[in-house]
C-alpha cells in the first residue's frame, strides 16, 4: 500500500546519508531564515516535523561538527502544531552559508550574497536530492476517490512556479492551484507520481505506485468487461422479448396459416423457449441453421407482424 508515511520513511532513510548541499537547500527553503544581527550571521530553521529537524541537525553535525540542540516552541493556539527549531551561528553558520553560496568575501569583508535560502533549480547539481528535500518539506500523499494524489504546498508562488517548471522539464506533469494564499502543485496521475518518486530515487515507493497502477488497470478492465457483458445480455434479452411478442402476435392473428414453414418452426420454438439465446434456439430446431440465418428469420417474422398491424390500424 502506498502511504505518505511509508514514502517519508524511505526518503528520510535516503536523507540520512546526504552529503550534498542541494538536499539541505531544499529543506531550508521551506522553514529557514537567513540574516545578520549584532552578533553576526545566523541561520534559523523551524519545522513541525521533528524528523526534519533531527535530519538537519545530524547533517550539520556530520558536515560541520555542529553540536547545537533542537529547541521546541509551543504555540499559544493549541490548534497549531509545536515547532522544532535549530539556531546556527558562529563558524558553523559561516561555513554552511559559504557552502550554500549565500555569502562571499570581498576586500576581506564578508558580504551577504542574498538573503533567501531558495536555490534556483536550474543550478541544482543533484536533482534527486533536491526533490527529496522538497517533498519532505512540503509534500504529502493522500487518497482521493480510489486513487492517490500527490500534493506540494508552497507559501510563495515563485517557489511553486520554479519547481513546476523544473518538473515539466523532466517530463512530469503537475497542475497548479491557489487556495487561501497558498500555492499547490497536484497530480492524481499514477504515472506522473511514479516518475516524481523515481526522480527522487525512492525505488520502493515507485514499485508500490506501479503495483497500484497495475491493480487499478486490472480492476478497470474487469469492470469494462462486466459492463460490456451486462450490456450484451440486456440487448439479447430485449431481442428475445421482441421475438417472443412477434411470434405470439403472428400465432394469434394467423394461426400460422399461410406462414412459410421455416418461419413457423422458428416462431413456435421461440414461444416454447422464451428466454433461450439464439445459439440455444438453433440447437432446438430440426434443421441446421446459422445464427445469422436464424436472426434473419426473426426479422422476416417482424416484418410480417408489422404488416399485419398496419392492416388492422
């Protein structure tokens, strides 16, 4: 079964070994704050997902020997989720910001290259790592009308447009929507969802999505076959009812006097076997006749009945 929790478990497992900065940039883009105050440069990060905070903390410790603790902020509004925070300063912050190409040295002075943490996707060197970071930060997988839906939620339209263009360049189709001041990229197409997670390197999720696609296709084929069978049965039953009614009318108004023997035998057979199919009716007739030949005889009976009705009108 494909679930959001299973997807994130796989992506978190992949993220534990991340070494590049594309993954970190993607995570920081949706919860990070970069700036400078009287104490120098700082990087602040907040998320409602403890696993993301722990993942970033582990990365900083592994890459920069960062030993800061994860803070917890409990909002006054009990309906809101608590936030897990990381505050990075000093040498660790400078090293990280330099690696992320957010600061530069000019004339011996450190200057801010830009105040945003968003990285233009065009300059991403590891698309898989970046996609993993984006999904973990703002992605979710849900079920809708028997199918699965992948949603990416952005607070800034520029970020949504940038990532949307990136997905299109990879041949992955998502739709864009705006609701309550947020911007969403969505897809219910199984193949697009599968391609997204393939790009993220989530092989287990890709297999689960593909299994879901196969199962859905099989169910659809069974349903189509069932609908076709039911339609054919209804059509056959309607034809049998008409043939029976025509045979009864012909008998009541002619007693089969003057009716060719080959038509009389067919009419009598239909009266005696009201619900029989044409194939079953063929086996009951003394002479050999094809299915199309039997159908043609019923058409002749129908024409005779129509003529009789017109005479009596």
